[in-house]
């Protein structure tokens, strides 16, 4: 199967997930970034409530949390098992790594920033891989050296077996999700 056919299968799969609605992955990407920021706001409200002992911050936190849950439902179509929580934590960790990478960049440590940005992007791609039904946890194997490998090309021909699941997802997501499409 050539690359164009793989991309077309991915797009068809996404259309099925969106129940026939017009395909707009850039909006999903924007929404995922908004959700990342809502998670961050929840964290800040928690710490502010603790530091100030003012329960009003907890009331605001609860409102923000409800908004985040409502918006997350727009992306997570099939929250089997722990996929809901895994997805939330993938977005949260991706955002935190991005922020720490930005701080490293500001301090002049470009190499550290690049490594943190790479990890952030890998987690972000894994979020989309899970929620676009590109990757099943049964298709992932952790090697002795802690490399995460994709092992099942037969079950998912969009991703070739034997490579890093993060690299493979990165290739697909890069082609399918373009935030600059209007």
C-alpha cells in the first residue's frame, strides 16, 4: 500500500469517527491545545486555593473542569477503559514538557529544549493516535531498553511494524493534521 492510500484510509477512518461531519482536523488540533490550557488552569487554581486558603478558587476550578470535560468529549469518541484519563494525561504531560522546553530555550539550553519538545510532540501524537483509532495498546511493545515499538502491521497497515511507535505516529499525524488549513 502506498503512502497516498494510507493517508486516504486514515481520512476515511476519521470521517467515520466524526459520523459524516465535515472533516476539520485543524479545529480538533486547536481544541486539543485549548484543552491543554484548561488542564493547566485547573492546576493553577488548585495551587492558588492551597496557597491562599480561599475556597472560591476551588469553585472556579470546578467550573473550568466541567468545561474541560465537555470539550474533551468532542475529541475522545470512544473512551474505552482508561482511554479518557490516558488522553487527558497525555495532553497534560505534553503541555508541561512544552512549557519546560520553552523555559530551557529561554535559558539558552537549546539541546535540552529540543529533547523536551520532541518528547512533548511524541506524547501529543500518541494522544491523536489513540483517539483517531490508529494505535491499539495491544500493538505496542516496550523493549528491554525501554524503546516503544509498533509490532502489528497486519492489524494496522497505516503504520509499518518494527519502528518506534512515536516516529510512525509522527509521520502520519504530520500528514493528516495541518493547523494551517482553513
